[in-house]
DNA sequence: ACTGCCGGTCTGTTCACCGGACCATGGTCG
DNA sequence: CGACCATGGTCCGGTGAACAGACCGGCAGT
């Protein structure tokens, strides 16, 4: 979003939430974590974000309890915490709004309920089951709106195949 | 949020949405519009935002089709457009996350379905009706978590009484 | 020992936000 | 009719964040 931390004095919890996820890049970073990205370099390739800012955001998100940082195979690995996974409705509703109100009519990505294969509606509900599946029960796949602006990096290519959210994204070499 | 416009190259519509509502202050301004605030000075009193930035945000939101600007009684009046009202799930889910993950356990504000009086759940559903009411069908009232940080301005005082979203907030003189 | 990858840090420039002064319009009151 | 004041801005100098790009330390492979 866009702050420098400091919506002082605002009693409203919206302001507190924005202090955590309101800075520039933060929600795009979190989206990538839902998609299964877990490493520094993959985020950098996908987002074209400055290294310094990415470092600052990851450190901040870890400090705020949204991510954990562990080490795997000698490299840092970042994972969403429970609080981080609870941000899914925020990411989903913003992306949906963007599709419907600033983009084309066709969605760039479609989410379906893994249990039954039905696509979820604009509010995230599974029409077949009547539930609102959490991100762990969703599968993403590219939508009908082939986006001419689509990026070409390892992460973007990996997302051309259907992928279950929160599971590690397998990035093809080269 | 926190950008200066320019998540260039990002095909994802989340990035497009963030170009519109991702800058600092924007979502807090929109929250106030849902609460029924419609005028420059009231926003300024409630948010402690610089005049220049508030002007820039309002102009930007009008340009992006989220607000309309009309004149009433010789003063500008800003109203949410259909696209603006469609942002309710974003504002709601962020505020809810803030309550549950960075604040106390008790909500600062509670939303209930105007048709039946039932409080909506964490995903915005009315448990009695089984629907997800839009903002026009919701009533806000202060929650049980009396917030010690609560502000004291005309807008905050007006919100101490239950109020239907999107209807004009009556601001007591002085 | 050399090379390359990964995950950073450091630096200088640009740009947005901040607080506060200033200003134009329109209504009110004596 | 003139003074005053509320509203809704604009303008300006200072500060802090983000950007692009250079640099660097640890580790793996060969």
C-alpha cells in the first residue's frame, strides 16, 4: 500500500491491517506465496522488485507473524503462517475486483474447489458444495482471458498448468 | 498502499487493482465512504491526512471511476460508484483480518444484516439468511472491544450509534 | 582453485508524503 | 454593504521510501 508504517491514532483495525500488508509490493508478494512460491529469487524474478525492498518486506512480514523463515537445502525458505493464510480473502477479493472493474471481462486465472472440481464464484463460494473453500482447497489455472501482458518468467510458466494453492510450485529449470 | 502507480508489466489483475486502491490512505478513505462520509473536511477530520494527499486521492479515485464528484449546497460531494461499492469485500476482509490477527480478540465494529438483524460472520455471510449481504444491506455498530485508542472527531462520534452503510452520516454540529 | 548461483547489502537519485502557510469561493451576520 | 468565517483547495520546503544498479559472502559443483 503505501505507507511507511504509521496510521497512528487510528483505532480502526483496518488501519492496523494496512500497517502490515499496506505497503507497496506486500500483497503481490503474498499472492505469490499462495501460489506456492517460497524463495527469494523466485519472487524477484516474478515481480521485478528491487532486492533491497524485497528483503525489507520479507523481514517485515516475518516480524509481523505473517511468514516464517526456515532453511531448506542450505537456502532460506519462506512459508505463510496461519495468520498469513488468513489473508486469502483479501488477496482473492482484490484480484477479483481488478478483473471485473479495471480489466477485461475475462478472468486471468480461475480458482476451483479441489474436492469437487467446481469453479468458485465471485465471492469465493463453491456453488456445488455451498461452502467457501480455504486456499488449501483451491486449484488455480489460467482463465479464458489470455492476457497479452502476461509475463514470461519461471513462475509465470509454472502457473500455466493447474496448481493447488499453498503447495510448492515446481519451477522448471531454465 | 503504497505505490506510485506502476506495477508495470504485471499481467495479474491484483496488480491492476492495487494501482487503483493500493496507495497510502486510499482504503481508509473508501472505508469512510462506506460509512456514509461524503465531504472533504469530514474525511480530513477523521483521518488526519494532509490536504494535498487527500485532494490527490479523491481526484485519482474519481478518474478511476470509483467515486463521483457532484455538488450539493454549493459544496463538493463524493459518492461511491458501482465499481466503488464493489470494493466492499476488500474493505471488510481486511478489517476483519486486522481484528483477528493484529488486534484484540474483540471487534471494534460489528456488521449486521439490516433485513433480519443478524450479525454477519467472518466471511460476511448472514447465518440466518444464508446470503452474503452487500454493503447497502448492512448496519454498523460499535463492537464489544471498546477501543482505548478510539478517536474523537465528528465522524467517530456519529459512528457510536448504529448506522446503515452508504447512507449519509449525520454529523452533529460541534 | 575457479565458476556460478543464491541471497543479500550498499549507494546515489528520484519521487511521494508530510506539515504548514497561503488562497479563492460562497454564505452569514451585524 | 462590508467583515468574517467555513470549506475546499494549492503551494512549498524537508524527509523518508523506492528504484536501478554495483558489490559481496557463502556454498556447490567440477
